[in-house]
């Protein structure tokens, strides 16, 4: 199992929005958060704080 310190280091070391858009995931900003839809779904199914 991955320890919490490693998880926190990854969370603080990676900008998720540029990382995900580089892989072709279309994100939509809603307030302070971002939402993305799974490829087979029409409604947003993932949320990034």
C-alpha cells in the first residue's frame, strides 16, 4: 500500500489540469473546480478540486 506521505507529495508536485489536458482529457471549469466526462458518458463524471 502507498503511504500517505507519498500520496501528498504527488498531489502537491503535479498540476493535474495541464497533466490531464496533455493526455487529451477535456476539462471544464465550474467555479473553482474542474469537471470531465468519461468517454462513453455525456454528463460530467469526474471532478477535480
